[in-house]
C-alpha cells in the first residue's frame, strides 16, 4: 500500500497551529518542551514576542493524525520535533519551495543531522557546521550538592528589572546566541510570571539567577541559569537551580526539565549531582551560505 504523501501545512497563525497540533505536542511534553513553551509565549504575549518578524509554524499530518511539527521565530533557527529521514527531506523541500532562508536547525540528534543534510541538498553552496551538542535532563530525585552557600533565594521583582536585563544580555553573549528580544522586555515578561529566582548573598547582593518557563502541559523548563564572573565557583547557581526545581515540583508539575551544553562538564556534573537525569540529546547546526559570505567580504 503506497504511503501517504508528505504534506506540510505552514502557517503564521499560532492559534490555528495549536488547534491542530496542540494534542500532539502535549503527548510527549518532555521531548516537545521547547515548542510547547514557545507557542505558549506567542499565544499569551503576541507574535512579536521573539522578534519583529512573524513566527512560522507547521505540521505534518498522516492518517488523519499529526505526526510532526516545527516552528521558527525569525531570526532564530528552525526547531523540529523528531522526524524520519524521509520526513526531514520532505520538510526541507517544502521550506525551500516557499523560499525560506534558514540560519540553522535545532532538533534531536538524528533529526537535526537528517534535516541539515537535506537542506544542503536543496541549497547548493550552503554548509552546515555543528554549532553545539545539547542534552535534555529531567529532575528525578532532588538533592542538594554539598553545603548550601551563604545567602538565600528570592523571586525577582520589578526593582530587579535592570539587573535581569543586563544579566540576560551577558548570558546570551556567553553562550554565543544572538537574540532578537529586547532584554528589558524579556526581564519584564519573566518577572510577570515569577520566572526568575535570584540567589542573594547575606548582604542582599544578587549573585546568581535561575529561570523557569511558565507551566505548560504539566512541565516546566529551567533556564537560563547564570552567575556573573566575579561570583562563580561558589555554588550560587546550583543553589538557585535547586530552589527553582523544588518550587516547580511543589506546584504539582510532572516534569522539571533543563538543557545543558555537553561541552561544559561543570554544568553537566552539577545538574546530575542535584538530581537531573538524561532524557535525550539534541544538536544545533548553523547554515552558512558561502556565496553570500563572499559577497559580503567583497
């Protein structure tokens, strides 16, 4: 029996997308944590949440059921749920047909590699260097890694907005990620839902932060976690992360999740010591157009 054709529906309408793909995303909330939280933010705060250009969303249906989904909030990379190599190829073909110019892709390891290969076939002259290996963790049995550092946790408030905006910019620069979001807007949004926990030194100085997304599909994702350089190596970020996980579990969620960069053994070791266990590996690829780079350097 011939397989149904690969038909990807593409839209800018978040509500229409979630009407059709919402149940699919909620069926695997851990693996779909990023599309769940991003589409929640787009629906509650508007399509300009992540940049001036409208989001692009799509889904693949087969047998009357949604089998896969993607989103992109320009200028950021494409984010895709798990795909077979055949479906990755059909998505690359569809986006190329629509004239999309992608800066990269983020997905589980096999899907990311398959899509990167397919995109290069559709875009001669484009290379796809690996940008980062990530690992998704889930909080299993919470633990405290040794002595708790001096100080206390505190949920960030309106008066912390300038500090959070500055730290957000520093964090983005440290991890090598560009962002179209205005740092002050990001800080305001996080404060509005109690989404940043600060660790304060005994004198009241904030020394680290750990964020958390709003609760969606009974899961919360921790991040960003950041300590300014002068305060690193003292356990502040770990203590703030423990507090965020504790509060999330107390609220009744099923999953507390976080991503780490696998090239950073310090953070990966810390999160495992405080009770996080691996769920899946994700890869991030950049797409670089050699002809465009040559034009810009001419």
